[in-house]
């Protein structure tokens, strides 16, 4: 079996919105042994959508589409699917009942636009949507089974995990195609490649490849075959990657660095505070991404100006005048200042030149000092990050979080 994934919407074609659904859908299909043969991004036009469904129906066993199931006139997925199938749209009693229940629970009246969402191509079944108004569609074009889901991320994900994948798992041939990811930070890509060179050899099974984004390097391990065999191969390679890369490994799968740090803080029942300059609150925002972090994150301050560093953190003015704001003495004073004022067990500080201007020969754009302080002392490191202003800030925040992780694991 093989699949075609259709991402529907003019906002995707124009680049106004990034298509993130295709990746999720492809990985979910692989988990039940169905590889994706082709991805297509389709505009909200009836003729183009119908042609895309017809093309996919001619050379795929499974079609999974997202988007275009809303109540407005530019939501044409159901119309295009009916056209490609050569059948009329009909109002489905189950879809209508679900919409009526939704309206009653919110004391609303269904509009004619909403009632369009109760229609499906003749011979198809609606897919219940417990978190929105747009039912999905489960139908067929020729030999291909077609699943249409809403474009709203939460609704799409609920339908994919709760209906589409379980339905396909019952009919899949048994083999799977799985990926296991090991996440790393702190080892250069060139060195990582040298350490894993034999595992990354062409034609090897499992295959091992890397992907880099804002300093984080993901090691993707992939294999296809019977589930038990694949899971054994992936686990063995993941363990070997972790052994070779050591403390630079911070997690696996979809783990975020901030999630790992939060778990370590919880395990130690420790608290943290942060002082930022060039990252402008990004480090604090990453910590606040984690639910329940209020038990451990006490405060964060953005001391962007020199006066703020003196007034808020107690950084000695003579240090700033002698060494400049982007320096080891200043970042140490920032970390120690916020730790002392907040009473936190750990403190993290960042100061740097995010650009595009402000660099010098001694301190080029991207120069960043980061420090972690606790009762045992203060550690400071200097890095020169490449990229634009946003990338430098993101990499600095990630690196500072990673320093805290390493200290918590010590």
C-alpha cells in the first residue's frame, strides 16, 4: 500500500501559512506500514482539487487530505471530492445530528453555511469531529480509500489519531516504517558525523541521517519491515548513538530542551531564575512553554541596557565600562545578581550581539556569553553563533538552556 497526501488551501500555496500537517500525516502513515508516494499542495479551486483527487485515486491506495472542510464558500474539498468520484453531495443524518448537538450545547442556531458541513459525497461516511464543527469524510475513489480532515491542527490531529490511523492499521499488511530520533545539542555537526560515520553508511539498515535546526542536531534512525524486528533495530542504534555522543544527547522523539530541563528541576526540587539581554525574554519564554513550570521558575528579567544591568542586577558599572556588556565578567555578574535577588537555586544569564549591526573585530556579530550560577559557583562560556538576528537569539537561548541541563545533571 502507498499513500498520497493532499494539503489544501490557498494560504498554503501562497506561503502565508506553513504546511505542518503533511509531516505529521506521513509519520503516522509510516507507523502502520504505509509509505507516502507523493505530497501535493492544492489551491482552493474546484477544478484543481477535483483533478488532484482523481490523480491520487489513479495511483495510490490511500489518500489523506487536510483542509477545505469549513463552512465558507471557499471550502471546496467536499465538492471537489464528489466531482472526482462522479457522485452528488448528500446531507448525511449522522453529520447533521452531530452539528445539531454542537449548536444545542452552545445555545446557537445552525446557519445555512454550517449545514453545508453536514454534506458528504454519496456513498461516503462522515468522520465524527468531537472538537469542531467540520466532520471529516471517509470515502473511495476507484481502489483508493480517501480520508478528508479539517485543516484546524487540533481537529486534524484528533481525527488522524482517533480514526484514520486505527482504520488503516486494521487493513495494513503488517510491515511498518518507523523512525526513532535522538536529539543532541553541544556537539558540532562535523564531529557528530565523524562519530557516527559507520552508522550513516549508504545502504545500511537501519539508515541513520541528521537534521540541524538552530543548533539542535536530530539523529533520525529509520527502518522498514516487521514491527518487532524494526523496533529492535531502532532501539539498538539509538542506544549506540547515545553511547557515542554522551552528554550532548538531551532527549528523543519530540522532546523539547525546555521539557527536559523542567523534569530535571522537578527531580531535584530546584528553582531557577534568568537574566537576559540579547535574547530579550526568549529564554524565559521557553521555560514558560512547559506546563507546571511555576513550581520551579521564579522570575526572569530582561536587562537590555547597561543602566538596567546595574540597577536591576547589581552589575558593577566599572566592569561594564572596562569589559563591555558582552563579556565574561558581566555575564557572571548578571547570573550571580539574579540568583541572589531571586533566591533561586540556579540562575542563567545571557548577553550578546544579535546583529545585524554592533559587531567589532574582537566581538563580531553573534558573540554571546552565557553563564549558569548555583551554590557551587558560576560557569561562563563564549560562543559565536552564525545566522540572522532571530537565529542567533534562538541558538543563544537553546545553548543557555543546555548549560542549565548539564549543570542539573552533574
